[in-house]
């Protein structure tokens, strides 16, 4: 039970991150589109348009903007009757999380920069108007507010720095969670890849086995034929030779008998 709750929480965290990432590119419509864009199945763009309640060109425009950052990917199918292509879209979870991570890293470095600046530089403020000036601008204004004529006082940065540090802390924690989500997403991808490779290897082996069976069959056939052929060849040729020998020897016998007969006649 607790594992299930944990899993549901994980899914919610991931979904929130994905939505934040998508919304950073296409704005408020990201909240809607994330509800039905899938990370596994490709979804027909006409269905997306219908669900977003906007026309197909507006839908494609949103999706192209997302695909420019690699946050979605597509496949297309040709309509054989009408001859045009319909696109099907899928959310690329890993890339979308990585996109958010890049944004967050930028934000963190900005906050760090601001903290450093507050710690090193002096800022001035008109307490009455609550307008802040950095050192250069304060000097330009002769340390006097151009709105009310009040003299600036040095700003106490401790409160501001504290606020920045709070933001920094929050962002760093978020980064940690995103890194964790990215790691999980990569594991999922790896598992998918291993599955695909296993399937490929299995198919290759199957094909190889089929080819081997065919070759064996062919070999067996050839062997059968080879056994038949030599018999005829061996039997036929010597028979001819024997015949000629027989004829020759018969001729010789004939000659011999004739000679003997002649001799007999002489006697
Ligand atoms: Zn003022």
C-alpha cells in the first residue's frame, strides 16, 4: 500500500516537473496539453487539437515549438485516399526533465550571483518611496531621491540575502529531485533498450536457424543426388571398354583360328 502511494506521489512529482518544463515553452496551454500527451503512445494531432479546443494549425504551431527543444517527437502516416500526412505526437519525458534541469541550473546560478552581489556591493534606498539604487546610480542622483528629495540611506541587505538564500535552497532541493527523476527515466529507457536489443537478437537467431535448416535440407538433397550420379558414371564407362576389348579379343580369336585353319589346309 505504501509503495503504491509512493509510486503515485512519484508520478505526480514527475508530472508537475513535465508540466513546468512544457509551460516554460508554450505558456498556459502547457497545463492542458500535459494532461493527455503520453510518454509511451503517439497521439493523433487532430485529437490533441480537439482536446485543446483550438484549430489544427494552432495545435501544430504549439507542438513544433515543443519539438524545437526536443520535448516532443512525432511520427507521420500518409492518408492513402487524401494523400496528406497526419502527425502523431509523443512526450519525450527524459528530454523534458533535462530541459527543466537546465533552466533550474541557470536560475540557481542567477540567485548565487545576486547573493554575491548583495554581499559585496552597497545599495542605497529612499525609505519614503522604497526605491532602490546601486552605488553608481546613487552617485548619479547625488544620493538624493529625485521623486521626493529625501536623502538615501544605505540599504540593509541581510533581509534580501536571507530571502535569496531561501530561494536558492528551494531551487537546489528541486534540482536534486529532478536529478533523481532523470536517473529513473534513464533507467526506464535503458530497460526499454535492453528489451529491444533482446528482441532483435532473438529474431536474428531465429532467422539464422531457419537459414541453417534450409541449408541442411539443400545439403541432404545434394548428397542424395551425389550418391546416384557416380554409380551410373562408373558402370557405364567400363562397360564400353569391356565391349571394345571383347570385340578386339574376338577379332584376335578370329584371326588366330583363320591362321590355324590355313595351317591345317597346308598339311
Ligand atoms: Zn523618495
